[in-house]
C-alpha cells in the first residue's frame, strides 16, 4: 500500500535502503566463510571486523567487547544463563524486574527450575523502578542483576546509571546486565562509563535485518558459553558468523550515528501524542508521560474498544500498530507489564502501541492522528448501536 503508515517499529523496523544494499553486496561478493584462510574468507573477516568496530565506537568501548549473536533473544539468553553458569559457585541468586521482555523473564524461569532463586522487582504505575528496591534486594549470594533499559511495551526508561552506581556503592559485585534492545540507537548509551558489565542489542530494531544481534561485554567479565562448536567469537558464541547480517548491523549503526537526529523521534512522538489527546479526550496514556518515556514508544488505551479490533480497523486504512510485544501479542492473557503497572483489564485489553522510527515523517503523524480518530469514533458508534 503506497500510503501506508508503519507505526510498529518496536516490533521490527523496515531495513534502510543503504543497509539493504550493503547486505546484498555482501551476499553477492563477500560470501566466503570468515574462518577460511583464502582471500574470500579473509574478505568476510574484514567485513565483520569493520562492523564490530562500528558498534564498539557507538558504545564507546573497544571492538574486543562486541560479540555477535543471532538476535536479541539469543543475546539475552547468553547473558543470563552464561553469567549464572559462570558464577554458580559464588551464589545462585539473581534479580530482575516484573516488566522484562519474555526473552529475559522466561530465561529466568528456566534458571528457577534449575535451582536458582530469582527476585522479580515491582514497578510503579508508570513502569518505573525505585533504585533503592534493587539495592535492598542485593545479597552476598547475588550473582546477576538484569534490568531492561527501555520497556518495549510502554516505553518506560529506567535510571540505569543510577541503579548501577547504587549497587556498586553497596560493595557487592553482581554482574549488571542491561537489555538495551529498545534503547540502542535512540538514547545515548555508554556502558563502560555507566559501569554496565553486559549489554544486549538487536539489529532489526534499528533498520538492520532480522537474525542478527550482539552482546557487549566489559573487559574482565566472564560468561559460560551456551553454544558449543568451532569457537567463533572468541569461544563466547560458536557458529559460522552471519556475515550479511553483521554487515547490515554495522551499516545501520553507521547511518544512525552519522545521519540520525535522536531528537527527531521525540518531535514525531510529540505530534502524535498531542494530536490524539486533543481529538480523543478520553484516551489513556499507559506508562510515562510522552516527554518522559522513550522517544519512539507511545502506548494508549481507548476504553470500550478492544485493542485488537482497533488494530484491524487501522490496518484496513493503511496504519500498522501493535497491541503489545510482538513476542506475546497473540495471547489473550494480560501482559506481565500491564499487570505490573496495575492496569485494569479494560485498559489493558484496549491498549495499542504506536512506535516510531527515523524513517517515519511528520506528515505521517498528522495523517495517523486523523485516521485513529476516525476509527475510534466509528468503533464507538458501532459499540453504542
């Protein structure tokens, strides 16, 4: 559809044209195995090296700190299970929150079955943690603290820098893992300066292809591999590297670092939020106020209208949104995030998430406001009948 408006970028982003070209060129001309000793293999290895350097530059650390994975889910599993296994002799207690992504929550549930104890910290009604709750939960046997930087459903931004500082000041030394999959490329992030030990990233959230992610690991941090094979990525993550994906990831990061204006997303979100609030006064914003949350996520509810029904009504008019996390949106149950913030069933079931990217335009925001208003009014009229 020529005039479609894609507002589901927290689920995945369209691949940037420059990234797509870099990926295609790699598939056509740099198809060697990076472990091969001949010229084609060496050329592939050089491409990986360049992408690793690009990610490291964006994060403010050395290329040795970057390890490529098949995506954000694998990166989170590797960070959590790898840390727990590497430090199990020091303790078997971990801390996370009630609003984490399923790739984190379900990994911790696996660890619980294997004998680890996990503390799931609550949030307030805007999805925000109290840093003091984390420091209060840290114990001598705590080996891992895992905190999402930006929540993928409601866009709450945790004060990660303050959390890390308070944990360190307590004198304990758990590994600090931050899921930065929704924040990387949108919010400035320097893990070494903040004291973060492990950071997880995903390419398809920033206009790179699906199937590529990365793990940042501070020098000196050790994790236990969860995949065994040829010892690629310095033994941290075995398996022949996805060279086109790695190249695409690096190119997407280069484009964002050079050409993207991070304030642009806030401007788009401001237009969208203000327009919807003015046109639909009974709309409820879920999570932080638009100016305090992540720059690209706006979660709203229209009481009396099921989110899924509105989603399809908008789709019919060329606007694509989500009812929540793409990893769990097909389920009927209220998401753990909405349970954690104390949202009632009516609000939770009427929620839709509108998420933006650098490839959206201001004109799309104005048109989206018009279309959402029209669909909401039509559905309210149908409900009243």
